[in-house]
C-alpha cells in the first residue's frame, strides 16, 4: 500500500502564502479588505500594552474619516489616560498617523491581541463603527467595550443589533436612546446608553458676509437599499445650478468620502456637480480635505440629506433644509418633519428656498427643540466634559451615568 505524497499540498499552501504577500505588497487587495501588514512581531516582543485606552479601527483607509472626527477628542482623553490606536490595515494606520500624535499600530494576527491585552494596563476599548473586525478585540472580557460610532442620525443603520456586542453605547442625545429603545428587541437602552453629546458639534462663530453662503453636503448611496438616503442623483445637479445661478449666493459642495463606491451612478452625479461648481468660478467651491467644522463656519444655511451631518449642524442654530429623495422608501425619522423639506421637483428652487430660510427662519423654534433632543447641552465644552467623565468613571471601575430613567419622546410638528 502506498501513501500519497504530502508535498503537493505543502507546495500549494506555500504558493498561496507567497501569492498573498505579493498581492498585499502590490496593493491589489479589493477595496475594504485590510492588507494584513501589521506590527505584530514588534508588538509581541514589547509585551502587554501600557496604554489605558485602546481605540480599535478595523476598516481600511476609505473609512478613516470615521476615526478622524474623534481624534481631537481622543487626544484630550490621552492627556489624562494614555491612548493607543490599533488598526487592521497599515495603509489606514499611515493616514491616521498623519492626523494625530497618538501612537498608532497595526495588528494583523488574531493571536497578537492575547500578548497585548492580557496582563496589560488597558481597561477601556472604544470603537467608531460596527466593522466585523471589532470582534478580534471584543472577545476580551477584562476590557469595557464602548461603541462611539461616527455620528448620530435617523438613518436606519443607526439601529443595529450589533449594539448588543458592547458594554455601553456612548450616544449623542435622547433621540438616540429612544431610537434604540424602540428599534431593538431585548436591548435595555436605558441601562446601556450613556448620553455624552457630540464633542465634534462645537460650531465656530459665524459672521454673515455680503454673499449668502449655502453648504450642500449630501450623504453617500449607502451600503444597502434600505439606507439609500443620498439626494445626489435626484437633486444634486439641480441644486448646484440653482445656487450658482444666483449672483448673490456662494456655493460650497461637500460630497461624502464614500460617494460612488457601491453605485457608480452616484459617482457620475458627483462629477456632474463638480463640473457645475468649477464653471461658477470664485462663487463655488468643492470641499474635501478641510474639516466639516470649517465648512460649517462659513455657511449660512445647510442643504443635506438625513445623516449625521444634519444632526451636528443643529448645534449651529442656523437654518437647515433636508432633502426628500422621493421614491426611495427609506425611513426618514423625526428631524425631517421638523425642518424645511426639499423635494426633487423643487431642487431647482434651492437658492430661493435657502434665501427664505435665512431671511425669515420660520423653523427656528423647532430646530432649537431638536438640537436639545438630538444633542443635549450644546454649550461649548459641555459634551467633551461628559465624554471625558464617562471614560474616567469606567477606567476607575465605576459605572458611567446612563440615560435618564424615563424616556422623553419629542413631539413631531403638525
């Protein structure tokens, strides 16, 4: 009886390993796939983490914007308790290092976390999205796991059963608590949600200039049909033409970083709007590299979709126009019923509507109530203090202050 030669299997495994390394080094990985080029050897040799807080980011560089908005806040936390950012992708890590002085490392092997976490100083793990890679760190019971996410909105994806994986959800306001309480089964939102506000929603002061400045910031097409909130295809070109056609209006277009990644039609619509802006000369500008806060600071009115951008804008107390992507069938939530809505057939009147919002501001009282409901106390510094206090309590082995005992649902406008 002869035995089979094991060498062919061994050769195939070796070939796959070599081929995988070639694909990684040449940058040929599909979008969204971490490159698995980690600092594992150095991290294992260094032993357990000395930092008290681990911020885990399992996504690739296309989604670094989700972490970027938290970096100034995390730097404030680092001044009290050492923070390390752990990524799953070396390209994303390089982008994050360019944005912060926090230590940034990449872990590509599941087992490396054993050497980093066990017996180390880390007690708190923070996450800015629900990426499947999060489970690499979520398995450690000695850490308190907190979901921050990267904004609050009425999008259907804001209510995810993945919330149950974390010990706590740090949320912006009462709206998020009520949304999770009503949308998730067997999830005690009152005990698992910690209301900290949005430290990022701290608007810079705005002085009205001679020109009316309108910011149009549509969201992306979404990862699934139920999250198709973007107005770019239905409204984008008409809004742009309306705004650049008014000589007394300055138009700022801020597309979402992921626009067109799933559906090329949205990428084509983005190109069309950019072309219109370019033709407007000095009266138009495409924003990309700058911060959202900087764009907020120069805008008199925001036109956008149901998204976290709309909620953060509430802190400015300035007029807001929310688009209505008619026919999409998505759940648009409460906020859209409390502010001016823009249907696709009225998009060509965007300049007239924006001017009316600024001059009359008919929804001022409703926006003020919505700001309190979605963001809580928007006094400068209040949200940052709540965030730092919640982290301090967890690191001290105490329970953070959770949501109020009785939910308070905001009343919708008739």
